[in-house]
């Protein structure tokens, strides 16, 4: 049978139910349902006694009798409550729907098997809308010891597709189409990688005959899934390298040498040197570079960017840096200008608030080729910004830009400029490999010497006075302090109120003339922001009250305390970024996370993680676990979201193997043209057609 047929081809599937599948789970063809895998399994050989139950949320099956049934009226409708008893105790069974029907169906005091998820409510265990079988029937129906639980929703159950009905549909489907499930990997491949065959895998992933077969089935399906993703990414990377030519930066010239030997204010770390080598290797080849530079906050990405830009200039090209905020662009501009004081390199700044006259002048110098380095914000993407010969575009803090914006950089030139995307948000290796598998990645995994770990504590709001006291002590030592408030778009009005209230209370606690306070937030004019930033940078103010506008990249080494208000409202990577603003100088730095008492368990995990570690990669792993890959930056447009069975967090080792398999295959048969690989080629073509091109950085 053609597996692209609609779900109504399944025996007994009604149009109404098919519609529910479509609306709730976006499943419309037989194939869709076939590849919709259970998210766990219940061991049918395991029966619980009621007094063994300890854990709400667990899936259990219990043998017992229904000893009473009672209707309980409540505000909205009524519920039917059954007392379900075995020799060790009792629990409640609860129905909100179909009560008439249940009443008629139930045979009191006969042995039943009841399955479902335990709730704990009013000090009692209960199961809502349990699956129920008469014990005798149940024994007859057993086909496999493990039975699947599909990630169907409460909503579906209330519309008539209970877990049991869901399972029955899948069972019918499998009975109907089993002969049509064909192997889509070559025989030799299945052998070499020791995989279970396709049909057995599909059958066993839905209805496992044994735990061992289930494991083999899952392994095979995960391997296959990750293999094809890697194959697509790697093929795309090969194509890019072959097809897209890039400018060649052959020579290391005057500017680079001079800067390296006379102006560089410190020795590069080993990691910085390694990354420089990796980038320079790209730039010497005649392929186009598309590279992600990851480095934790404070790891020194800016200097790498500058060295690379000097290399471009030495080879007769222009270079540009694009930053996500005006503050950051200004800061790059100032820092780079200062580093280049003794050199004849022309640098300009272009942002939204650059005056029109100045802007025109920049446009002209740029197209004439007189300008070497242009630094700016989104303003760089305007059509009027035309380069004479842009050789490299460096994009700082990539997650702030959309894919479309990045690709705009490309179209400004004869050849696409080399692209270096710098990010401080560490992407776990596995995720990077699966999402950005077609990019080259460099990592600065070492901080400059002498950095002290930032001491991080979590305090509740009612400790604010002692926090203020601590702040005063630090200010007395000559330090500066950030106090950051969340600004979430949805609650913007309230957030501004919080910020202003906070500012007032800080102004009262730190009065003039002993203390000076800066305030910076998104609603201020750029020049006012800049003015306030400068006062803080120059040490004229001791406290900077701000919203997250300071999140990205601001560098004030004398600032050694970061106080984060309502820390529970920030995501992990944001907290990590914010903390990275301190700990840049020689002094001991502190990060104080203030929160209310009411914390979700996720928020608790976030704060605990921050207190326990400062390793950006560890933090990213926790973040990935908490939020799932779908919410990680940059992954929205990628194939990672469409994973059906593999899990980029848990299945790392399979991912490595699948990637190796894809690499090996492409080495031996780059165009998938060998006859023995025809099965792979077919699946690959089919997948590419369905998923389109995987997105990438540029
Ligand atoms: P980020 O990677 O977060 O952008 P920056 O480039 O802003 O980090 O660097 C943070 C600070 O570390 C800057 O003050 C910079 O001058 C300094 N720095 C960078 N590299 C080194 C190094 N190798 N040795 C000492 N200090 C360094
Ligand atoms: Mg930076």
C-alpha cells in the first residue's frame, strides 16, 4: 500500500478521528503515524500492589476490584469516582467524561487490570481516565510484554482517542502495511554497522517483542535518522567548499606584523593562537569560509577578529564587524580605534544614530575603498552601504541576527566575503554538530590568564538590605557594580515600572553626593545611553542600573559585582552572559542572583546551576536539557526540530557513529553514484525534497 495515503485508510479510523490526529499532532498520512514513535513503554509483566505505590506521575498497572462508584458534583460538571481496591489498599479512579457509559460498562467486584498515570491529590492516589480491562480479557490480549505509550494529549483523550484507542490504531496500521515497509539501507551497510533490519525495527519500536529487540530497533532507527541528517549536512558542506570560491588572503603583511609585534597588549592564549591558525588556513585556500567562532564571555574574541581584519587589509580587502546593539558597536569601535592608535588603518562607525552627513561621507569612503574597517549595527545592511571590496564580514553574537539578515551580507560583492560568526553562547558539541554540521567551528576554550572565578550566590528578595550593605563595601574598595532588571517584551510596562522602582530605591540607599548612579535602558535615546555608559566606563558612576541592554559584550574591567534582580525570570544563557560582564579585571568578582520565594522547579535548577558552575558549556548542556533543542538559539530553522526518535542530548554516541558513517560513505562515494548505495541515494533524495535545504548561518 502507498504509505502516503491518508489515515482514513486505517481499519476503523473515522474521518473525525483522522481530523483529531491531524489537528493535534499534525499527522495525516500512514507514513506520518508509522513514524510517530512511542515515547515510553509500560512493562506489562509488572503489576503493582497498591501499597507499593509511592510515586505520582508513574505509569502503573494494578489488578483489583472496583468496589464502589460515586458521582461527585463540582463547580464545573461532575466527575465519576470509583474506589479500586486490592488486598493491600485502595486508590481512586476518576472520569470526567463518558460517565454514563462507564457506569454501564463496569462490572463491580470482578477482577480488573487498571493502567494509567498516577496522580496524587488530596493526599490520595488516583488515576484519571484509566485504561481498564477485565483480567480474563487482558490475559488473552497480551501480545508483547512492553506496550507503547504515545505522546498523545489529554485533549485527544477527551475527544475520544484514549491511549488505548491510539495504540489500537497503530496496531491496525502495522498489521495492514507491514509487508510494505522496505529496507532503505544497503545490505552491506546494515551489516557493517550491525543494524536491525527496517521492518523488524518498525514493528518492534511500536510493539516490542522483548526489551532486547526494542533496544536494537531504537538504535537502528536513531542511527538511520542521524545518519541521513549528517549526510545532508556534510554533502552541503562539500558542495559549498567546491562550488563557492572565496577570496584568497595569501600574504601576512605589514599591518598584521606590525600589530602583532608592537601593538598587541598581551600574549595570545593557546586557544586564541589555535583559532587563528584554523581561520588562516581557511583564508589561504580559495574556498569560501563560513566559520563559527565560539568562545565563552571574556575569552578574547575581539582581538582575534581584529587580527583577521588586519590580514584582510594586508591583502587589499576591506573588513566589517556587525554587532547586535549600538552600545556594543560603539564599544568595538572605541576599543579597536585605541588598539590601532599607532597605525594607519582607517576605521568608521555606522549605526542607526549616525547623522546623515557623516553617513554619506562614510558611504563614499567605503565605495572608494579608502575606508579599511567599518563597524556598526544593522545599519550596515542597508542597501546604500556598498563596499569597494569587502573581504570578510565578522558578525558578533550571532544569535541576535536572523538567517535572512546574515545572508544579506553576501549580496554586496563579486564573491561572497568570508564570514566569521562570533558567539559567546556556547552550543553543546552535539547540538553544534547536528545543527551546524555544515559549518566549520572554532572554539576558544581557554580564558586569558589571571581571571578569577566569579563568586556566585543566590539570595531571596528579603535579603536586599544585606546585599546593599555588601555593595557599599565593594564601592568603598573602589569597585563598580551592575544592577540588572529583566525586560521581557510581553510585560514591558510592568518591567519598566520595576526598573524605575528599583532605581529609586537604589538612589535612596546610595544617595548623592557619595554615590553616583547611571541608568541605561532600551527606551532611552542612543546618545543618552552612550553618555551614561561612558560615565560608568570612565568610573564617574559607581552603579549602573540597567535592563539587559548591557547583556552583550560590554567591557568594564573595574566592575566587579553583578546584581541580577528577578533572576528567576532570566534564561540560563542570559544569566551566564550577564555574569560574564564581571570578572574581567584582577579583583575578586561577585554575582548575586536575587529572586522571589516562589520558584518553579526549572527556575530552581537554573539558579542552582549558576551557583555551581561557571563553565559555559556545562551551562549550555543544562539549558539544552531544560528547554529542549527546539528552543536553543539558532535551531528553530534547522532540521533538529524534526527529529522523530533520536535525541541530541541523550544519543550523543549514536550521533558520533552516524556522523562517522556519513563521512566514510562520502569519502568512498561522494556522489552516491555506486550501485550498492542506490538505497541510500533514494532516501537521501526523498528527504532533501521534503525538508528543503537545511538552513545554515549564511
Ligand atoms: P569576548 O570574547 O567576550 O568578546 P573580549 O574580546 O571582549 O572577550 O575580551 C575580554 C577582555 O580580555 C578584554 O579586556 C581583552 O583585552 C582581554 N584579553 C583578550 N585576550 C587576552 C589575552 N590573551 N590575554 C590577556 N587579556 C586578554
Ligand atoms: Mg565580545
